[in-house]
C-alpha cells in the first residue's frame, strides 16, 4: 500500500504527427489531468516528466523546467526521468515515491514524446543506440531482438504464428472505440499475414508504431479516486544474449513481484492489464513472466480469447502500444490513464471492462533492460 | 592481460570473449566486473565453435547495415552472443564459428568476421 491516489488523469490523442510542439503536448496532457482532478496548478508541489528523445530530436532541452513555466507552477520541485521506453512509468514511480514519502503533497506526472519531429533516421538511430555497443556493431535493432525471441518462442513451445496475429487483431479491435488511440481501425488476420516482414517471423502489424502524444496523472494522499496499491521497478542485463535464456525477461518478473508484494495482491486479483506490447510476442512473454499464465501457454490462452475484453483478464483494453500508439515517454503514463478510466467506470459499454476493480500495468525499457510495474485498485 | 578496472574500456575483436583472470568465467558483452566473481581483470579469449539458439532475418535495418540482416543468437559453451550470419540460413542446433572479414556496418571500426555454418 502506497497511500497514494490518482486524483486525476488525462491524455492527448496519440497520433502519427501532432501539430502541437512537444511542450504544448505535455502541457495539454497536464491540463487535462489537472481539470480531471479539479485542482488549480497552484496546488501542485512537484512535477515529474517522462521523456526520452527531447534532445535527440533537437526539440527541447530542460523539458521539465520549460513545462514548469508553461503551466505557471514556478517554485515546484521538478525533474525529468529518462528510462527509454519506460520513461513514463519511471516518472510515475518517482511521483508516487515523492507523494508517499510526504516530500510532495500533489505530484503532477507528465509523459510526453514527439517522434515525428526531424529526421526519422536520426530518431531510429538514437533508439537503436540503447543496445550494447557490441550489439550495435552487428546492426541489431529492437525489432531484431523481437524476431529472435519470437522464433525461439515458436520453436520451444510449438506455438503458432496465429497467436502473434491474434494479439495484433485483438489490440486493434480494442482501440476501435478509443478516441485517443492512434489507430481506430479494425484489422483482420489477413492484414497481419500480408504485411511486410520486419524481422522474421514478425511483420509490420506485429510492431507498435512511432507516435506523438502526452499523458498525465495527478497524485495525492487524499483518499479518493484510484489507489496505487503497489509500484516496483527492476533491471535486467543490458545485452539480451547475456541472459540465460532468450525467453526469460528477469526485469519483468522481478518488477511484477515487487509491485504485487507492495500491494499485497496477486495476478489472480487483476481484472484489467496494460501490457507492454511493443511487439506482439512481448505481450505473450510478459503475461507468462508475470504469472498470469504458465510458461509457454499464453499463446494458447490468447487464441482461446482469454485476454479479450470479456476474458479472464482483459489485456490492453485501450489498444496497447500496438494500436493506441507508442509515444515513448507518454506510454507508461497512458497505461495508468486507461486503468484509471477503467476502474472508475468512466467508459462507454463497448470500452468498459465489466466490474473492473484491480488493474495492472507494465512498461518496459529497452528489450527487457528495465521494467516498471504498477498495481491499482478502485 | 588487461589492467584491473579497465575491462569496460577494452575493445576486443568480434570473435573474442572475455575470460576472467581470477575465476576463468567467460562472457561476451563488455562490463567492468566478472559476473561470476566480480573480478576486475580479464583477458581476451578466442571463441571456437558455437550452437545456434535462435535466429532472425531483419528486413528493416539501419541505413548503414545490410538488408536483410540475418542474425543468429549462438551459444559458445555458455558464452552467448548475437552476430551476423554469412551465407545461407541455419537451423536451431546447427554449429557455427566466426570466419572471414566483412564490413558489419558503415560506422568506423565496424569490421570483423561473421558467423558461418560449420559442416560436422
């Protein structure tokens, strides 16, 4: 139990190319969360910003400080957290700790990214440089790791590629009625099967897009809203091949244990989960590492429909990274925005997970380098 | 032999791993301490023949990397790494070794051998 509550949540629509600047996106997300919490900016005592690429895209150095004045909250403590793809959830972790410890009464957590700025090659290169130098020299990218792992998964568990396809189809279906999702478009298995190969056996529709967007939370100790029951982060090896097994994501398992232990909860309590599906195979692997399913069985559970909105546990009801989009620093925050809406019962019937009381989110930096898990309760 | 504390700054050839001077443990990815005994001194170790654990053909690659880029995760008696494959496809369990001299990417210094299937 952290004693920290999500008093407000909001986000911009995720999209391929936003007209607004990075700073403006961040401010819009923040303003929506503050309005949702029904508090004035002057009530904020700390600001925690998650972002990866502000310097790489030559957009804005000192993003958190610039956002302070944009929002008119001069005087607050402010910092920016960078943890590659998990920058958003790491900023949430920082904010939760600030409020739980009493050093901040009201924390504003903002995740924002604008990937459409500048040169796509430069952005892609910056992302690919998060790998180990001895991996970089081999031309390895994150999709290549996903391809290596996906082949190992198919071989080891005698799984079918159709399970990867089902993850993509399901997450797109979940996003169709989500107005903040980048892709509000149904796809079918044939769309996935006929899309270009990115890293065999994975195709374009197995991979999340590049996105612009922002998401924000207001955190406070005042009871009300959604309780952050537990939050935990953990790291794994930098180089993927250093692991004992390509199908083991130790940071995922450890962060999950820490978050569940902190909240005195377990996977069986979870009604709705936001899983870091940067690649379809990761949704399956993470569900197994976290204990939602036995090792080597998530592919079958997925094909059986057990991760759909009306399944045992609704996985990625907002569309996940795959269809909601993946504006890197915003993603981890947007997962908690989605869970807040689900647990408050804010959503229309076609989006709402029935009787959702406990939610779970995992945001993963690098290819399993650093994972952040959060458990929330209505 | 590397000096204590310099493991992290030592450039090895692509086909070389690190071998801990204290306990003999081997690893591939540069780090400041031995993952087994925390020793800070290591020497280069030339890798022999390994086994394919998994593979992929990356079709979308950075502009200075070949496309497709066939990559193999191989195990050399416990030392695991991912490297480019030369030649035809391999299957899980096939044996591979480093051979030849290639431009791995256009970046300076990015030259070295590729994994090559070994007939056994």
